[in-house]
C-alpha cells in the first residue's frame, strides 16, 4: 500500500519488505570509514546513528527509478553513519570532522528529491538536518521570516498562517514531504509560482556552513543591496555541493483575502501556450496558470477532446479582478471554450497525490516525470519534439505534458512518460528504457536552448547533462567547487561535478 506522509519527518516512497536482506547497489564505490571517524562524530554531535535499518533508509530518496530497485530489496547505497545536529555549530563541527578525515558527507532532510539529490553516492556520513526546525523570527513590518532548514513545508506554512497571518506562497507537490532547506538546495518551485515566484525569488539571505567548518551569513540585511555579487544565489540550487544551509531569511505575504477560479479548453496545445504567453506579457500573474494536453486532460479532468487550462488567483480583490479580466479577454480572443470551474477544485483535491507511482511500478511499468524550462519562442517545438522522441522508443505506453509555471519570458513544460521494457523481468532492461527516455527529453530540450531542469534540480540523474547544458561555464562551477570544498567531501557525485571518490555509478 502507498505510504501516508508522516507529518514533520521523512516519508519513504515505498516500504522495504526485507531490510535485513537489502543490497546496496552502489556499494563498490562506497568509501571505507574508520572507527576513529565514528568516534569523532560522537564527540562533536549529540545524535549519531549507526543502526543498520536507519542507515538503509538514509541511502535513498524519491528518485522513481529506485522504487523499482526497492521491489528487489535494493537501495542505491548505505552510509556509514547519520549525524543529526540541532544547531549550526554542530553542523560546522560535523563538516570539519569530515573535511579533516576526507569522508564524504551528504546533507539530507525530507529526502523527497526525485533525481537522487540526497543519495549519499560514496557512502560516508549523512548530515540529517531534520533536527534543525522551527521559525526563528518574524519581521511583520518588513514581511521577512527567519526559519531553520529542517522544517517541513506543511508545518512551516501552518505556523505562518495560524500564528502570524502570513504565507510563503510556496506550494510544491512535495510540501508534506520536503523541507525549507531542500527547497533552497534544489531551486524549488511551488504550484503558485506565477504569482509568488520560485524559492530563489523568496530568499533574501542564508546562513551556510562551509566544508571546513566555517560559518557564513549572506544577504538579508537590507533590500536590493549592491555589496558585490549575490552570494546567496551561489548556494541556492547548489544541492549541498558548495556548503550546507543552516538558516534562511525568506519573503512572506499576508494571507490573501480573495480567491477566484476559472477553466478553459483549447483545440490545440500551441494555442493554449500562446494565450498563457499573452496573459503574462500583459502583466497578469495568476497564481496558477496550468495548461494540459489532451492526454493529461482526459486523465486528470475527464476532458479528452480539449487542452484544459486551469486558472486560480488569490490576493487583493481588486488585483484578482483585474487579473481575471485579462485572462478572460485572452481566452475569448483565442476562441477558447469556457469549462466548469469545478475542474480547478478537482485539481486542488488531487494536486499533491503521488500514490499512483508505486502501483504503476509494481505492475512492471517504468515511469517518471521530467520538467524543463524554455523561452516561449521554442516551447511548442520542444513539446512536439520531446513527445515524438518518447513515443518512438520501443516499449513506450504513454507520453504527455502540461505547462505548469508561466512567466513573461517563458514557462516550464512538465513531461510524463511510462513504458514497459521489452524484457520486464530483466531489471537492466527497465534501467535501459529509463535512461533512453531521459536522454530523449534532455536531447530535444538542449537542441532548442532550453534549461534541463526547472525545479527538481540535477542530483545524480541529470548529472551527465550538466556539461553540455552549461558549456564553458561548467568549468567555472567546478572551479568554485574546488575553492570552497578542496577535498570534495560535500555531496560528491552530484551536479555532474568531478569527485575524488570516483565517478558516480549512474548511468
């Protein structure tokens, strides 16, 4: 049965039936950790865990490929120890110990990433940040909140609303599974991002522990400061490879007093995309502006012959009214069909449900979602090319997409693929199909100058595409990594960066 989210703590994607018989798939690349290092961890951190069952759980996240592995009692890797600090000074002490002993360390919390971001590829230590939770300070005048990185998203939002009448406006599908620090580490997007922006738009400053144990603070002292490069953004999206986030200062908003909803249907996906572009171009920013192709419209809304656009906005009543006037004008001009507003309620009811994934994989189907971003100019071509490439792969059962986050300059396309490999009993066949599907999406996206990720990050799965995506700038990233983490201990194997512990085992 699908696992229910455990409020305020990590929720695994699937139960391991026999942890005692679990095999670590990446074991050959795991670093040997000496007992003296474990003793050092006990000296500097009050909570160090070496229980086998807990170590096994800490070796995986929500990467869909690994759910199939779990059905065969396999996890990607098993770390040697879990350190669970409760303060920034403890984080710094753990990192300093890892640095001095050259032991890899992977920051972890909700482990909700779907690209292997939190998998400790080379073993070593897992730095569990769920012990660092809670709101530290609220500046209601300036609409700023200081929060610790291990606070789970749904708990954070509840506390903001109930205790302070505020909202972050950040609603990722994983809100009950993920933490504030994880959002920042992977440049997360919420479902209301067209109104509120992504997490990089919400953060004004960070507290960060560096690889050698130094603690630094970036930004947050004053708005729009021009004190050199924005070091905050250096760490946002770095996935724990440059430093470990120990605190964040975020922009928040009063709880909105008004909300409005609408739904429309288009005869062509490209026409719907252009309407979204024109809405954004006119300065309207409805919180939700999501366009589904016919495959997903049939699956999610029971509307098989239209490309469904759902619209939701919240905020000051006058602003919401003006936004919906723009939306209506653009949809009418494109001869869109007005659909029942109840479709928006249906989306709201099921938007965070991920329970179907385990069932699909248990039936021998390999499936995943891939989100990319691109300019409006090339989005229609990427949509067509990706779906053509996916359907051409032997074994593909379905390929579909929706536009999930819209901005003035472009949008995110969110692709879904599902396939049954030619030899479903051969686990290597499933891995090969999965790799081929991802290659198809990434190749088509890069060919049109798109971004290989919009909000899921890079992790392990996308690492092989980083060098072509960044070009010569990839060398700059590697240089920054070498300067901040000269022994390469921070989350090795991620972002496609070189590692002193060897090449990552995937693909």
